[in-house]
C-alpha cells in the first residue's frame, strides 16, 4: 500500500494561477501534485499535511496550484481518486493472476504489502485507512469517496475468493462478499498495528487466520 508511481491522471482545467504552455506539461504537473499529495497523506494524514510542503515536494509554485484545484478539499478528492486508481491496478496484478489458486493470489498481495511497508520503514500506510481515522476533520465530500474505494476493493477480493469454489453459486457469492468486507476491516487494523509495533507481525497474524478461515470455508484443505 505504498505508492511509488501512479497512472496518468486526467487533466482538469482551472481558472486561477498561471497555466503551463502545453497540455502535456499541464498533465505532468497535475500528476506530480497528486503524487506528492499521496505521499504526504500516507505519511502524515490530511490534517497535518500542509499545502506548502506538498507544493515543495512536487516542485510546483503555489500560484500554479489553483490552476488545477479549487482548494485543498478539491485536491484531496483528486488524491483519493489517484490513490484508488493506483491501488486498483495493484490488486488486479495480484488477485487476477489466474496462474495461481485464488487463496495464493491473496497471499501474494499480503507479502507484497509487507515488503512495501518495510521498504518505507513503516512511515507509509494505507491512504484510505489513514483518512478513515480523520473523519471528524474531513470534509463530508470525502466520506462517500472513501466508502466507494473500499467497496471497490471488497469487490476485487470477493471475486477472487469466489473463484476458489468448484461450483460458484449465489450463496458462495454472498459469503465471499462477507469475507471480503471482513478482510478489509481487519487488514486496515493490522496495518495500523504494524505501524505502532514497527513490525509486520500483525499483518501476518491477521492474514494467516483469515486465509485459514477461507480455506476451511471452501473446504480447500480436504
């Protein structure tokens, strides 16, 4: 859950500030701002992330910021959507890889996440989980964005788990959806605990118990 590169973001024209001379440069600068925002919000959260620090991280003048975003709230929504796009591609990479059994795909995702959190020395977590801890200070417009992202992630996991059944049925789909929701509730807590302990042990513990539950439920061990 630690972003390094992001897919190109669509251009959004704003009226304030001095715009770059060509469209490709505009897209590049907007993308740089979103990427800098993702790094800031995964490390510090929304409330503690100052606009000046984000602009310095992106190498963008403050006046130019308002050519792309109306205010910090508008920027925050763009950052959430940028992170969601990035992370959906990560989930697709691991969970859609049908060269491995479904449960193993989820294990691969878990191991990748553990490697990432160690690589960044426990300074970055899940942007969506971080923002979920700041609901009291977030604009209300963020709430639906966060719910939509989590629903999309749940759908990814549920689809993967459903493939573990030899003969999927509506009942299988229902239980996989419940498992997927439970996974993200527990996984976000495991990441928070990993940061607190500076150890991936909570992530390993949760994922091992969850996958054992899934294997038993799918009768995969027998």
